[in-house]
C-alpha cells in the first residue's frame, strides 16, 4: 500500500532534496516526484498530474523542472498539520498554509508564495544589512561584556570593604547588647532565688491542703458514680424482662404455626379445630404482651459534660455526680 509522502515528513525534512507532487499527496495517491510547477495554482505536480492539469486549466502557466522554484520548504502548518507552509504574509509577518491563506488573510494584500519570495534571498539587501547589523550587535555585546567585567571588579572591592565594616559594627552592637542583658539576668536570678524560697514554703502548705481536698472530692464523685451505675443496672434489668417476654411470644407463635400447619397437612380436622381455638386464645395473649412491650418506655442515659470550663470551686459546688454528667430522655420501643 502506497504511503502518503506528506505524512512521513519530520523536522529533519531539510535533508530532502527533491519536491513531491502536491496533487498526489493531497488526494492520497502516494509519493510522486514533482517535475513541474503551476504558477497560477502555486502547486508542484508530477508528470501525470501535469498532463491532466494542462487539459483542465489551459491558460495556467506551467514551469518545468529547470525553471520551477528549487528551494523547497517542507514544514507543516502548526494550525493545519496536514498542510505545507507555502506562503508568507508581509503585512502580518506570518507564514501560512493554503487554508490559513484562505481563512485568515482574506484582507491581506501582500501574501506571496514562499519559495518565490525566497528565490533571491541570498543576495538581498535585507539579508546583507541584517548580517551587518548582527556583526555590529555582536561587537556591542563584547564591548558591553568588557565594561561589565571592569565595573564588577570595582563593585567587588566596594562590597568587600562595606561587608567588613558592617561586620565590625555588628559585632560591637551585639557585644554591647549581650552585656546589658547579662546584667538584667544576673539581677533577675538574685530576685528569683529569693522568690523560690518563699514559693517552696507556700507549696508545702498548698500540697497539704490539696491532698485533703482531693481525697474528699474523690470520695464524693465515686459515691455518685456508684449510685448511677446501680440505677443503670436496674433499668437494664427491666429491659431484659421485656426482651424475655418478646422472645417467649416469638417462640409461642412459631409453635402454634407448626401445630396448625401439621394438623392441616395430615388432615386431622378435629385436632386442627382444637388447635385453632387454643391458638386464638394464645395469639390474643401474645398481642396483649406485644402491645405492652411496644408502649413500654425505657430511660436512655447520656453522659454530657458541661460546656463551661470547670474550676475547683465549681467542681466542689456539685452535690451530685448525675447533675454534671447525666441527662434523661424517654424512648418508645417498637417491637
């Protein structure tokens, strides 16, 4: 299968020395060497395409391989990757492919074929003057580099001198500052030793009072904790009784269901009659028990600490553990 030549071009296309037929490439007919150039269409064409081109466009000017532009530019358009860059807009100073020319440069009056524009670029005044300007710019850059090096030496010496002076001044300031603070610290240490002696004495007295206070407070809190635990245990015991009743109701209902289904399956109508009457009485009692459980209330306990930051005085003022840490709420239990 033939490969589209334009799709295989890379950035190394400068190595390509011959032009390909743009018409064949455009229609996916593979690679063919260009042997002519249509001045009106600005397309390179092969032998076959040239024959058809002359038939279809009899007024178009065709240049042969010797007279056609020989400087080939194979770069692809960044906006339209499938298009070759063939034009240059002197008004916008931008290169363009055929699609760019048709869409983006409709109002531009100076859009020309790139190889035609570049035909005499080697001997153009533009290139010659630009090279002269480049040489002058290079000379200016070298002169500027020498000037910068000379100024750098002066700045370096000034910097070293200023740095040494700053360091000497800083050392003097720091030494003076340290001396003043040493005097302050020595005076503080003397007062601190006197204060520590007084505080140690007061600390011993505080420890003795605190030990007694903590002991009394701990006894009060532990007692309140014990009372609360006993109350919770009692509440849980009542709930266990409700749960036991419910389990008995579930078991009785299952047993009745099994007896009725067995008697009905075996065709024991008399037994089924007796079981039915008995089951109705038992179901009535189960319903009563279920209603009692559903309408029973339990106490929910939630430990809730006070949002206020506690103090010694506020803790001592508490008379019951539950006031600080317990709140009540009732919850309906659905079975």
